[in-house]
C-alpha cells in the first residue's frame, strides 16, 4: 500500500507561481511511476505531468512550458513547480503513483486511468 499526501496549494494571482509537493510512504519509491493530475470545478480530472523511474518527464499540452515535474527519491517526494499561472489553472491537484509493470500489453508506466494510488489533493486558486 502507498500513501500519498499533497501540500503546497493555495491562492495566487495570475502570473504567480506555486510549488506542489507529494510525500509518499512507500518502499522502493524509486521503482514507482508518478504523476500529477488536476480537476477543475465541473470538469473531469486530467493529467498534468508524469515522471518515470529514470526521471524522464512527460507533460500535457495544457500546462506544458509552465510546469516542471521532479522527484527526490531520497526524500520519497514528488514536486510540481508551476509558473505563469492562469485563472483556468484553478482546481484540485492530485498526485498518483504506481509501479512500472505489465499492463496487459507491455511493461510500462501506467496510463492516466491505470494509477492505483492517489492522494487527497491540494487546492489551487488563481485569481485574475
């Protein structure tokens, strides 16, 4: 079982920055694929960024160029640095984790809907 706890959310004006953290309780943390997701009011949850065991990052188009995902395996912590925030970035931000494993087609990181472990989310509000 993996427990994830997000922090760092808050209220910021448009153009501002926030750094989200996700602390994990997990053995072999470095073996996990990790991701950040968000859910805006009235909308479905969407992926923001992910990072694999080697540290290779992937970004969704919605925030590409404005966010950086990183991980510190020594601290069992995942980060999301968000810059140039816009009001449409408002929402609840979640981190997720799961193993690099066989997902029915090949060994890989999970797709967005395949993550098993989720945090409770941290709210981000961006005002204009």
